[in-house]
C-alpha cells in the first residue's frame, strides 16, 4: 500500500472508527470515506477494496418499518469512486459493481412508501414497497441522477446528468432524460456509440 493510500485510510479510521473497523474486519483495504458521513445500519454496509465514498454522504439501511421486516444492504464493489452528497436508502439490496464511477448528488433508493390512497393515515406509516437495485461493473453515473427501486443497469452503462432512472437498461447503453430512455448503444464491431434510433431501424429491417 502506498503512503498516500495509508494516509487516506488512516483519515477514514479517525473520522469513522466504528464503520472502518466493520469494513476492515470484512477484509476491506485501501478505502477512503469522507467527512460527515451519515449512516444508519452500518452492519449492512459493505465497501470493496480501493473504493472511495466522498464527504457529506448518507446511507440508510432499514431492516424494520411499520411492523414489517426487510433485508437491506448497500454493497459497493472494488475500485468504485463515489463523489460528494451521495444518498443510498435501502430496504432491499443495492449493489454497485466494480470499477464504477459515480458523480456527486446521486440518489439511489430500493424502497418507496406504500401508495394506497384509501389508507386514512400518513403515507409515511404504510409498509414499504421494495425492489433491489443493481448497477453493473464499470458504469458511469452522472451528476444528480436519481435511481428508483427495481432498476438494473448492465455493465458499462452511462447515465446522463440529471436523469431519473425508473426502469432497467442493458449493458453498454447510454441513457438519459426524465424518465431516462436509451440514447445510444455501443457497437463492438464498429467500436463506436450508435444512436438508439439507428439501432431501432436495424432491428426493424431484420424482422
């Protein structure tokens, strides 16, 4: 381990001794967690070796809510870089694959409050609706992206800044918008990104 990495991990241990001890007992090394981490349910938080979580991040793992039991976890792979103001809310697993890059202000949740309008109390008192979130290996998520429950992004996906991702997308796709849709798909034969419209026309021709 380089001197720089030793210093960064030492800072993480000083700032977050309990979380750091938990991670090191799991075998995580060369990690960095920035200042002012707000974490609930740290035992459900798993960070891979060589990964960074920036400052002012919030991670909340909910195992029980409104008398219901849930199975939360936030699983961040190896060599993942997460910038500032990241939020992960988990009542079902959230997984981020190795070598992924996440910009600042990203919000990922694997649950929603129940939405039965006939319920007479607060929506906040209803059981949660959950759906695991999986981000593949080597993905790049832009600034201020929101990812909702049940979404899976395949390996090497790119999500444009400001997008709201409400459904799943395949590997090697570039998505963006509110709600997000496919903008481009990578063509491995040509070694270039092609517009989704171009691919749609090809598929229509081949039918």
